[in-house]
């Protein structure tokens, strides 16, 4: 299946952001990885590197949302669903050799304190993931305020555990996070 030049650029940028962050990724490197010309990049993304990064973050966000949605849907019990999410993240991270972390986290940390489109896109991604978890909890009978707070806790915990697993080059932080999130969710009497 042949992909368009624009898609190749977005995929390459997403992978580079995962591995190197926004600051460490250059527009020439994106072009090289995508097997595209600089002219193609500026044709599809007149805003340059930031515009490419926004598209890449949106792609990464959707990839993570798909992983999250699949894991959440794999278990009826919301506690078990959190364990499944952590397990899926650990598997994917291990399979990548500990280098394909979350492009949203990397870009968000590098653009803290700005009101850039990158920072706004990262915030939208985090909110979208929280809504997926919140929907799972609501469908399991959690009251809305509790579901909202737990969803925020789940995403924050998984994101932090993912970074820790990358640093340690070990999936244990994600498995621990999954078990503790499950314990937390089970602690609520419905």
C-alpha cells in the first residue's frame, strides 16, 4: 500500500518526536526520514517545523487513543481494563526497544510555559485520552465527578510510568502502575 508524501512526513515526524523530542528533531531530518524534499514539507506544512509537529502529535495522539480504546474495550471490569492498558503500553514500548515513547509527552515537556499550538495540541490529546477512560468508568457505574478525577489520575499515572519504563528500559513501572490503578478503581464501592 502506497502512502502519500504528506502521510510519510507526518509518520516520520511522529517517530522522530517519540525518539528525540521536538527540540532534537530537525526539519531536514524529517525530510530525510520521510524520503521527501524540503519543498514538499513546506508545501504541505507552510508553518514549517511547528506545523509538522502539530500534525505528528495529532497522529501520535490518535495512535495512543486507539491503543487505549482497544485495551479499555478488552475487559468489562474497569479495573482489569486499566491493567490491560498498562500491559499494552509495556508490550509496545518493549517491542520498540524502549525508544518509541509518547510524542505528546515529549513535545509537551519541551514547550512548557508557552501558548504555542504544540502545547494546545498536547493538552487536547491528554483531555481526549481522559475522556476515553472517563467514558469507560461512567459506563461501569462511576458517578461523573469520580469518573473525571479517576480518568485524570489514570492518564497521569500511565504517562509517568511510560517515561519511567523508558528510562529504566524495563516494563516493571508500567505493570506496577496498572496493578495500582486497578487497586484504586476497585477501592470504590459502587
